[in-house]
């Protein structure tokens, strides 16, 4: 563990804006042991705390409160995660794209620009791998402001027939991994908070409408997502003392993304083969069946999810919530 989160926290407090904190060999112009940071300090600047020297740089600021924040998106190589990463970079955020698919993460970073992205290979279901991800974030940015726990899988199937291994895999990646990501990145956010008591940060789980209502022949997925809401509420209660808000976004179906449309492993194919849609004989039948269930008659898109993320981050007075983004398909009840 380094002093970087403490340095980042000190700058968040002094400047009330996100910064990147990276180890440096240059001569320090501010020694943090001896001085507080002047509010008019201009960035970049080299600072020393104890034996460690860091360069502190600014991220681009835009009109939105979220702009320039340092974010991490798990499962950011494709699908919703890639849409979220792109939207955040467009807002000037520095985004870690963390994915099991290392090539995909690197390609997405290259596409979005190396200045504001950093790829990480991670298996979110493996604690050592998640701990290494947190250490890399600390090394590259000194801390962060926003964690998007997005990586997830679907293994549809009847409870009477599904392999237990598929059920456990869904639980590990959709449910246990959210605990691991919150444990390790939440720990980093809490260390940063010690030096930035007035700076709020966010952990957001990309959940699902299937975390709010059951899903026929899809229990492994829905169960793991329902569990995620319980974790969100419980983490929110605990982490509020560290200035961390914890919320979920519950999207409806992203029909144009690979999760649904992949020709071999996509949900349209899985649901067709598992007989989940009565009478469906083609993929088009399955798609029409699902679109007809949405009052707004279309699937969820990346910008729909991004707007919910902007709301959650910019709303300083809410935590422990699950925000549906479903075109009216699922409505909250008291
Ligand atoms: N697609 C939808 O219709 C839909 C609807 C509601 C909610 N969601 C949720 O949105 C999230 C993203 O879904 P998507 O449709 O974009 O999925 P996707 O399959 O298109 O992408 C998932 C990404 O996560 C990565 N990933 C998978 N396992 C991982 C692991 N163990 N460690 C790290 N990365 C891993 C994959 O490599 C991939 O890049 C999921 O949590 C999903 O449950 C999706």
C-alpha cells in the first residue's frame, strides 16, 4: 500500500476536482508533510509525502458534475460496459476498462484514446485478481471516484434441468464478484476518503430488471441479481461513513448488444433452444415476443443506462437504491 490515496484525497479536498496521482522521479515542489495544498495550486505538480514522490495531473473538466472523474468499468470490453466506458470518456473521465477479455479491453482503450483510458485484465470472480486490479488502479491513478460493477453473464435454463455448475458460475460472476469488487475497490475509496472527508464517491452495480422481478427458466440469473440488490442496500448502509454511495441500475433488455444478439451464445439463441418462449421457432419470434412486453416498444440502449449513472453520481443525497431503466416494463412498488 502506498501514500497515493492520501495524496489524492488531499488534492480532492484542496481543489474539489478529480486528479490523477502517479509515482514520479522528478523533484517535488510541495512537501505534504510540512504544507497544506494551496487551493490555487496549478497542475501538473510534483509532490512528496514521506519517502514517496508523485506527479498530480488534472483530468478534463466539462459542464457536468461527473466530468473528469476517475472511473473503473468491469466488463468494459463490450456490451453495456463498452457503452458506459465510451460515455464516460466523452465526459472527460479517465476510465479503467477491466475485463477477462484482455485483448478486448486493450482494443476498447485504443479506440477511446490512450490518454483517458487504461486496460486491466481481471477475473472479477477471483479475489486475487480483483485485489491486483485495485493495486493497479492505486498505482496508475492514486485512487478513483466511480466504480461500475458491470461484468455479468447469463446461463438460462430450467431449474429441473440446469447443471449446477452453470448455476454456480452465474452466482460467482454476478453476485460474489460484486462483493469482491466492493471489498477491494471500496477499501481503496475508504483510504482516499480519510484525506477527503467531503468528497463523495460511487459504487454502482449494473443489475437488471431481473433483479426486481423473477425470470422464467432463468433462475440462476434472476437469483444472482436479486442478491445483488441486497448487497447494494447493505453495502450502502455500511460504506456511507466512508463517503461512498452504493446504488444499482436495473436495465431492461439490450437487444442490440452481444449478450442478446451473438449468433452462437446470445440470449435469443439460448431462449429459443431452451423453449422459454412458447411457440417461438425463430430468433425473430423471440425478439418480437420480448419487444412486445415493453410499454415503450424498444430495448434499453447505452445512453439510457448512462443517464441513470449520471443521475446517481450527480445526486449527492441518495444511496442504496435500485434505479430501473426499462421503458416502463418494470415499475417499482412500495
Ligand atoms: N444485455 C442485456 O440485455 C442486459 C439487461 C439487463 C442487465 N444487463 C447486465 O448488464 C451487464 C453487462 O451485460 P452485457 O449485456 O453488456 O454483457 P456482455 O456479455 O455483452 O459483456 C460482458 C463483458 O463482461 C466480461 N466478463 C465476463 N465474465 C467476466 C469475469 N469473470 N471477469 C471480468 N470480466 C468478465 C466479458 O468478457 C464481456 O466483455 C451484466 O451485469 C448484465 O447482467 C444486461
